[in-house]
C-alpha cells in the first residue's frame, strides 16, 4: 500500500527529504510563498512551482484515499468485500482503475441486465458463458415464464447480462482505453441548418475536420468543443471498431457453437451500447482535461507577466478614460493614488472641442503638479493620445497608453463602490486606469483575473481549476513584490501569505482606527492575528519609514537577531550595515549557520541587505505607436510597425499596433526555428517591432511576423 510521500516522489521526481519536509510544513499550515522564501534549508531550495506541484499531488493523493474509504465502506455494506478485492482497492494508484474495480458493485439505475436478472435469466447467461452447451434452444426454453415469452426473449435477456459482464471486465476496458489513447480520431461535421449562421463563421475551419485526438493542440480542441456546445457542429470520436471487437472476441470466445454465437452478439451489444460510448467520452474528457491544463498554464503565465508589469511608482498621474459622444473622463491622482479631481472634456465628435480640452488638460497638469498621463486603450484612445501629444507642457510629462481590460468590471464592483461611494462608474474606471500605471499589481488584484483578458478559452476550461491556479499566481506575485501594510488595499492584503480576506479587513480597520503601523511588531496588535499568521506574513509586509529599517525589507523578523549579531561583529549599526556592500563583504556567513538557518537563508539575507526593499519589477517605459496608422485600412503588406504584445496563446501571440484589431503572430512567424513555447520568444506587454504579412479586412484579421534586426 503506497503512502503519501512515495506517491509524491513518484509523480514529481523530487528528492525524498525535500518532499517529506515540505509535506510537514504544509501540514503545519505554512503557505507556498513562506516555504519557498524562508524554509529553503528544509526544502532543499525548492521554488514555488515545485512546492505547488507537491501541493497538487498531495491533494490528489488525499482525494484518492478518501474515495477508497468510501468504496470500501460501500463494498462492506453490500457484503462483497473479499480480501483480494480489498487489496486491489488499497494498492490502486489512480482514480480510473479504482472506479473500474468498483463498477460491478456500483448501484445504478435500472438497466436491461438488472431487469433480466429479476426475470431469472442469470443462470442462462452463465451457461452461455461456459460455452459447453450444445442444445441452447432447449436450455433457453426452460427459462420461458412470466414476462419472458419465448426462447428468443430468454436469450436476449441473457445477452444483456453478458454484455454488462463484458463492460465490467477491467482487462477489456484497459485495452480499449489504450486503443483510444493511441488511435482515436476526432472528426467534426457542420450542422447543415447552422452552416450560414453569422455566428458560426468563426468556426468554419471546423465545419469538416479530422485529426488524431492524441495530437490535437489544446486551442483547437477547445474551439471545436465550444462550436459543438453552441450547436454549430457535431463531434465524433472513432477508432478501428473491427480491431477492438476482434480483441474482445479473442478474450471471450473459446468454442464454435451456439453459445459462441450468442456471446458474439453480446460483445457487439456491449461494445456499441456500453463500452465505446463510455470510454470514448472518457477519452474525450481526458483530452479536454489536458487542453484545460495547457490553457490554464498559458493564462497563468500571462497573468504573472501582467501582474509583474512595470510600475511607474509613486508619481502624480492624470488619467483619461477616452470616448467620443460621451466625452473623455479625466481624473487627477496624487502619489498614493488618491482621487483629487475629476471632470469631463469633449475633444472628439460630435462636440470637437479640442482647444478647450487641451487647455483643460494643460491647466490640470499644472494645478496638480502632474508627472505622467495615463490614457485608456479603448474607444477613441488613439485620437486622445494624438491630442495630448500636441500640448506644449511646461515640463517633461510622460504619456502612457494603459490597458483598460477589466476596468469596467472593477468600476461596477463592490470594491469600487466601497472605495468611491460618491462617484459613478466612469470616475472609478478612470481612477483604475491611472492606478494601473502607478502600480499594476496593486490595482489588478481587485479584478477577477478571468476578466483581464490575457488567456484563451478561459470560460471553456474547468473553472474550479482555473480559479485555483490564478489565485496561486496572484498570491505568488503579491508576495514576491511585498506589500506596504500602511497603504495596501484590503484586496492586496488578502493575498499576503497567511492573511486572507478576513484578516485583511481587520488590518485595514485597525489601521483606520489607530493610524499607521510603525513596526512589524505592531501588526500583532490586530485582533485575531495570531502567531501563525504573523510568522507566515510578516516577511512580506513592509513598513516604510518605520522604527526599524529591517521592517522595510524582505528579511523575516525571525532573523533580526542574526543581523544584529552581524552588525555587532563588523562594529557598525544595523542602519550602517544595510546597503553597505563593503561592510557586508566582511561577513563570514559560515559563522552564522545554525541547525535551522543555513547558507541559503544567510545568502538571501545578505542579498536583501545590499538592496533592501528592491522592487523586482522593471520601471515603466513610454511607448509610441505609428501615428499614421489609425484603422486596419491604413495597413499594407511589408510594413514595419511598433507594437505591444497584449495576449499570448498556445498558437502565437496577439499584438496591439495602435488600432482596434490586434494582429496575430503565429508560432511559425515568431522564429525561423521550431517554437516550443511562445513565452520563450515574447512576453506580455513587451514592446516589439512587427512586419505585416497579410490583412483580411472582411474578417478583421491581421497576420504579423516578429521582426528581428
């Protein structure tokens, strides 16, 4: 009987001590960010991805064990649990095999086989399976009674029982699974009545399609399944039926008499009615799960890149949510992102008050000492950007175009209403655009990750798995950057290791009632924030300008005494040790090694002391589109254009070149060599140069190539 640690080792191929110690830490309610950052000696320096894999397989093992207990209990209650069956259940290592073992004993709705048993036909089925009877007609006659009106009825009922037995054979099911895994083809046909439907045209590539199920790319399978769900195509899974039936025949038929003929009929029935429908659906679901996993992985990578996007920092920002008829909403934010002013301007049709709008923007930048301007990338974005760039400011003011994805979701959310109860959705949306420029991570955590629009088929994949993976990405990003506890929103604090939504609310409430925290020790004063939450979260919470300079670093309070000793050894204060490479180089780290603190942790401490509180994110850079390109009609083949990667998928990446439609760089156009992973060639929000390959104005599709000098 396999236990947890060997199971995880088998699945992950990680060292035994690393797995064992990580499992122990997880059982002590330690979080992934805390373990990966502050328990490197215990884990053998595993990163958050490897620890996440341990968590995933730990949960899988626990779910499997829970299901085993439920099945063993059910078998005991039915009084069918033999020592052999119990051993098979206990040693089973995957859910599919486990369910196959349980299948013959599973209580299900009334079947044809169950009806035949109730009519007393099971003995006849056993006689047929023995294949020793040479007068089957006479034997079947003996079972004609009640609702069984003829020998044919009796044989028909017996075949239903045999078909069920065949369906329950684990060896037959395993063989058919293997055939499906290796040879299954997925094919599609358009629903004729929907062929001309406008909504079906995006799926027209799949009106007639065939491909090996084992090789179909994740994005194509998800597109096909969406088209089927929307009623535009029919999907079929096929294998070589003759080969499948021949295998079952060879397993079961041992004679050439009337019994064999009946078994052959039962095999055909079992295959068509029970085995193939069930196992082909299982194969399709397995392929769907694999496609989901690929899509979720891409979404997670994209989200991580987006959350760790370049922040402008604590700068005064004027943010504009552009629009035509309803005007442009303008807001002014201070360094902390607090709203100081809002109003509308109408530079575009139908009012066309460009002069008035330019004067207003110029006035507001002076009045509020604005350092940067953020313009949403939605409707009228290019026109508004062109207007702003015409203004002659008295000082250097950077102009950025910021993604609006999900801003409307935020502006109508409870979080936004609580932040700005006296303002409408247009003001809240504009504030979100400005804050995204200041700190993308702090603002984007307020929005449901699926609404940010950086994945593929995110609404078609398993939503539970998607939400779990995205939450993990957000948690890892928030803790990798660190959080200023005195300015962070409830949403941001809720992702800090060990905190969660309820404690985040209490922190914000305590801060509101008592003022800012002046030291990490003060955090313990928050009601219901106990020692465990403090241990897990303190290293990720920052105190700016606090009593202890270490409180604004990633050094965990549990290591403060080590740093005090370091400072004492080189005869300087802690403040003089921080940021002083000369003093830090004097330290012999081996002298500070203990049973719990090793060189890995000490090296992390010194690295942090060299540049305490260093933001791992790059600084925001200004980007300018080609001002001559305003619509798809302005494009021509061969043009070289600046663009920004705004989405990454399994089949390539989409690029914003400054017009409504994003262009696609297919994987084949990312490099002259084979592309295994799109993320190895581009990353989200990367500024690149593209070459226009093809423009399909009717379908609003643009094909691009990554241009490399």
